[in-house]
């Protein structure tokens, strides 16, 4: 019975003691990540609120890692959210950020046509390695494994493909 009392995060006395013991360190951790004291305070409080909401499923021995994980994930989400907000603010400041005039669109279309023809004219082995890397996003080691060649051979094929493309597109 005393062990249940000691490990029960839902006990207000235990939770309060845990909060007082860990809030400052968590706030400092978040302040280090953000550089913003108010944001650090808010995220630390939110982490402890989530601990309280989930107290029945989180033993006191794991409460510290739970709070830090929640705080870290919340900070990552907050940073990602700020990036999205900044991106849209930048795009909607009333300044036309695109060059989509008819001349630009025509040049872009001509370039794409030229590029596709140049890719079609590549050596089959070079084209295969190039497309696997640039289009499929595969790493050299993955390409080498799939094609049964060395990583150096993949590097060489992609390099030669790029050289050929530059020559054919006149960059």
C-alpha cells in the first residue's frame, strides 16, 4: 500500500513536490532551446498539465522523462508552426514573389523540354543512376545495392550524367 502511495503521480502532494523539484530545470532546458523565457514557461506548464492529465498511466519514476519528452515534442511543434507562419507571412506581404510572367513561363517550359530531351539522350546506366538519385531520392549506397555495383561506380555514373546534361543544356 505504501508503494502505491509513493509511485502515484496523481497524489497532489507527490505531484506538487515533483513540480517544484523539476519546473526550473525544465524551464531552463526550454529557454536554452528557444531563447524566449515566456515561451519556455508556457511549454513547461503545458508539459506538467499533460502529466497531470495522464497521471494515472505515468508512474513517478517515469514522470521526469515523460515531462521532458512532452516539452521537447511541444517545442519542436512550436518551431515548425513558427516556420509555417513565417513562410506564409513572407508570401503574403503584398509583394509578388513569383516571376510568372508569360516570358518567364515560356523560358521555363523550353528549359524543361530541353532537360527532358537531354535526360532521354543519356547513357542508359547514367540515366538510371541519375534518376534513382535525383527523382527517387535514393542514397548512393541504396542505388549501388539495387544495381549490384560499388558506391564509387554510382558516383561516377551520376557525375558523368551531370556533366553530359550541362553540356547538352548549355549551362
